[in-house]
C-alpha cells in the first residue's frame, strides 16, 4: 500500500479500524434508572425498534431462508443471545470443572428453572467434542437474583479470569474445529482480536502434551488495531503458552518473511541460528475477516438501525484481499477457513468464489473513467485451491449449504450481473461480487436497447440506466458454476444461536507466478476512497535509521502506527504487483534486492543489506534474544535446572540492557525459529507480544540480597517444574492449604515440623512448594505428572510467603476442597461397599444382624 504518514492511509484501513473500534453498549440490559422496571426481572429493554425494512427486503430477496421460515427467523433474531462458554481443554482442572457442571450446576440450576417456570438452564453443546462447550439461557440479572444462580455467576467469572473457561459465542467456536489443527502445525490467525478463537487454537495445539513438554507447532495471532492487540494479549495470557506470537499488521499485507542471500545472517548479530526456516508459511490459516456483522444482531441489536447494503459492498474488496493473502501464506496441502459473522452473500460466497478463481485486480486511469481490468491469470489454474466438503466433520452441528445464486443491491437498485452496473459505479461494484465473477467493461452494451445515453451522470442518462436495471427482462440471475453448496451457513433459529458463515479451502498445488501487467508510465494510478495511493515511480526504498530499506519487504517507518502499508513491488513501468511468498519456487530472489546506490548513507558490505538495528517499529519494544550467560548460569545453578531443559537460545526480553531487564520470556523451538527468521529478513514482523513469562526480577530488599535475583513466574512454573532439582519441597495438604489461606507462615508455625525445618534450610529466594499426594513421602526426588499442583513461594529469613495472586489462591483452595469432598465421598462409598460385604458374609455364617450393624457403625 501507499507510503507512510497519515495521508498515506487507505479508506479501507480506516473502515477496518472504525469497525473494530466501535464499542457497543449492552442495550439489552435494563438501566437501573429505568422507571418501567418495577418487578426486578431482566425483561429486555429496547431503546429502538429491532427492525429494519431494508434488512428485511434485502434478505428476503436473497433467499437466505425459505419464505415459510422468515417469521421464525426474524422472531429469534430479535431475542437476546444466550450465553455460552468453553472449558479450556489444556487446563489442569478441566475434568474437575466439567464434572462440577455436569453433577452440580446442571442439577441445582434445573431446580431453579422448574421453580421459575422457565426452560433449559445450562446444557453442553451437542456438536462440540467432549462436553467442553456449554450453553446457558440465563441473563446477567437472572444470575444475580438468588443464591444458586449467584454462585454459578461467580463460578463463571472466577474460572474465566483464571483461564479455565472462556466466554465465547457458540457459533464463534465452530471455525477452529474445521481447521483440523494438529500439535505440530504452524497456524496463522489473520484477524485474531479479541482472541477467543486464538485461545481455542492454542488449546488444540497443546492437547496431549506431557508436563514440561511443548508442542512443535505455534500460533501467530495478528490484528490491525493496537488496542485490540492489547485485548488479544490479555485474553491469550491466560493460556500460559510459549508457542504464541502476537503481531500488529494489516492482514491483507501480512509479511511472508522470505529470506534470501541479500540479508546478512543472524550470526552477524550474535544470534546462533540452527533453523533452516527460509520462509514463513503455515499449515493452517484462520481468516475470520472484518464484516458487516449482521449475524451478531442478537448480542449487538444497535446494528439494526445502522445496517445498510453498503456495509457489505464496501468490505468485499478488503475481504478478498485478506483471503488471498492467507492463501498465499498457506503451505501446499494446508487448509484455510474463511468465516464471517455476516449473512450477506456478497461478503461470503462471493469472496469464496473469488478465492477459488484467484483473480488479481488492477485499476488505472483511462482519461475519462475508471476502468477495471480483471486479469484472470489464474483462472486456468483454479485447481490450486479447492473447496472442501466438511459437512460431516462436526456431527450434530445444524448447518445449511451455501448459496449459488444471489444479487447485488446498489443505491436502491438490484443488480443480477456486472453488466447491469452503471458505468460510474463500477469502481465500487466489482465483478467478483456476482456469482459468475465475469466482467463487462463497457456499459454501452445496455444502451442501444433504450436509446443513446451520452452522459450517464446527467439526470436523463441516470433515469435511462435505472429503467434498464430495474426491468425484469434484464435481471437474468447468474448461477455460480463452483460447488458453493460446500460452504456452511449457520442461522439463528436452527439451534438458538447467532448467524455465521464458514468455508473450508485446501491448497492442492503451488500458485502460479503472478506476471506483471505492462502499463504506460504516462498513465497514472488514480487515488480512490477504498484503495491506497500507490508509491511514486522508482520510490521503492526508504531510509530508516541510516539504513536503506526496501519497502517491498513490508515495512514503512514513516507510518506512525507501523502499519504494513507498502507490501507491493513496483516494476520499472510503475505497475504494482503484490509479491506472492510462494512464487519463490519459480521466481528468483532479485525482487527483494536493494540496488547499489553510491549516494546512499547506508553501510554496505559486498552489496548486501545489513541486518537492521533493534526496535525499528515505532512504539513497540524490540524483541531481543537474551544471551547473558552469567545470569542464565546463575538461574540454572540456583534452581538446579536439568540440562535437558534448554534455556540458551530460548530466552527473549524486550530490553537490550541486560542490567535493566525485568522479565525474561521463554519461547518454544518453533517460535525461536520464527524469531530467528524475522531477524534474518530485517524484522518484518511487528511483534507486540511473544513467549511465556518465565523469570521475573525480584526488586525487593531481600530480593537484591538473594543468590539469584530472578524468581520463577506463576505462568512459567508448569513448563519448568519437571526440570527443577533445587529449591523445591513437598508439603502436606494441611500446610499447603494454610499457605494459600494465610499467604505468609513462619517456619515454626507449620503443622509438619519436618517441612518447616527443610524450608528454613533453603537458600533465600524463590522456591517451589509441591502438594503431596496421598501417602507420598515428603522427600526427594520430586515426581511430576499432569495432576501435580505446585506454587511459587519466597523463602525469607524467618518465613515462607506465597507468590501467587489472590484469585489463583482462591481457585486452588476451591479445587482442593472439592477434591477432598470427592475423595471423602469415594471413601464413604468404599466403606459402605466393604460393610455390605462383611454383613453379607456374617449373615451367610449365621451371625445376628445387630452385630453386622455394629460393625457398620464402627466402620
């Protein structure tokens, strides 16, 4: 996209930001000051009518649902959306939470429902695997009106904050299921915020991993808006993963990070590179694009008054670009899921059809009018991407097939084909919006039938064109010849949910090379409201920090937000062609070479561009590999970290001054390789968050006097726990509970005096306390498995203090009490069974029944 600065931002970028930044109030919630609220119940308050005549007319014409279903469809669409949440499958307490929902809340809430005369309290979603996703019909007000519901509400809030569950709309859980993610996959979430789907992908990546082990795959979560990136980071932080990178780029220009001989190696900056990764490609891509959002009317009813057909039409081109970029970053054999929370076929089937045909569009100025030339350069190679039928992959999910025919509405006029589009409207209404995708470049094909129109902008000419377009004889509907019925539509009244669209595509062969279109240099590219201004001819480099940077690599230092708005390559004739990461199989790497310029201020060695300095992205802290061996060795020695756990090369920080580093993050091998590649290509990725916080500097007075000034963070403890051999102790259940309750306990006050004595002999600093299981001895070696519960503590001069947040302490206490109750119940049941056996044996031996009762009582 065009050069940096505020003037260089495109209209579509502003549209995307505006769409994401708009915050919506919960208009379903009745205000406390509402005078009509007298009964205290949560009846929905509608500050405006939940209806829109344009909406009704548009979707009736499109045939989204059958005519006989329309009333039911609208009825459900006007009701508030039921709450839904998902259990984190990688949580240590996953089974406990599911059991609590099944055996406790389902029964207790059912009692409340019967008393109130309502229906279905909570239930597992039948289509989500292993009863891990749940549906609730309670409103927020209902959750607070009695003790049982209030307890359930507090349970939801606590577990959500801890990260054991995630509140998420039910239909939003569907797209990741169709990605078929495996633990070794590289996954890209192109438009990730607020992060519920990213969290879901991380859960799948981490499934079936042993304690201390990390999966070979990773997830890169990207979002355009910086504020939403922060929300994404907060959401995924609860996952405690070392396999995540969060980036801040425009999705349609996400960098491919293709390394070539023109970049100096990472070793030039003291980075040992063991990675053979030469390009950032993905096994799976989730493309949940910005959309008009009319599928979320039930949770955001203010969309009713804002909805118009222009919303979907205006986003179509951006959606196509994002989807195309996702396909170009996909490995051959990989799978991409395109999804929206819109019901509009222009945003759904039309985009999928364009992906399938893989059109590339150029726009240029031709003296009088804007003319689109659709370069169907990949039509003959449409076999590169195919639409996959996944209708049977998620049983019990009620869905409907995609549409193969639809119309486009523009300025109150129905359009069945691109040939019906008025000449001066063809800038915004493009051929890819129609089922056939065919272009008709000249509007005069409709003029001879109804007289000559010399000026379509005149009142007379406009009226003649409208007469043509509204004529029933000319509205011959196009029907797509693609298998769009393989797409899936989820509609609200099928399973009491929101609306969603999903399409799954697979890349079966490499994409052909994109050839450059020759354009006369004298013909300038015009500015347009939904396309960025192009760079000036030959202006393909930018000087950054005294070093010349090729903007084709996707960087633009002039942009104050660091938006990736220059990911295009200018040929010598001025034609702009987006670089395709996969064309490297057939195109050499000369497109990213920087021509030698004797007048440049940059330092060069042998004509190669040197690695850029750290911190090139304005406002973003640099990612630095932490290689201070003195600090690393002190940490390893203090905690007795086994050599099998690799620290060197896997630690990163966001500060180049090691003496001022407050936090050290741990990254998995896959993330390490990606970071190494990013260094080798000049830091094309704008990384806002990476890695798992493993060590944190202790800044207290005691911390400065401790042998090791870095403590183990709560987030990183589960990963490093199996490899710690020092500063670790077993604690009995009683002492462990007391630590959680009282936070600080003197060594002499522990119930187990032996434990207090051992704790007093630990070195001052951070230590780890492990809950002893059953009759497990309180001596070394420590045995770690998936059920192990451990917390970080600080060993002071006279006491042991818990270094866990209050909410984590509360959660652990509740889980321990629950397990104790279950164990006691099992013990009582076992004793009862044993008593029955004794009683039966005594009866068989002719003993009197009172004796057996006495035995039972004693037992």
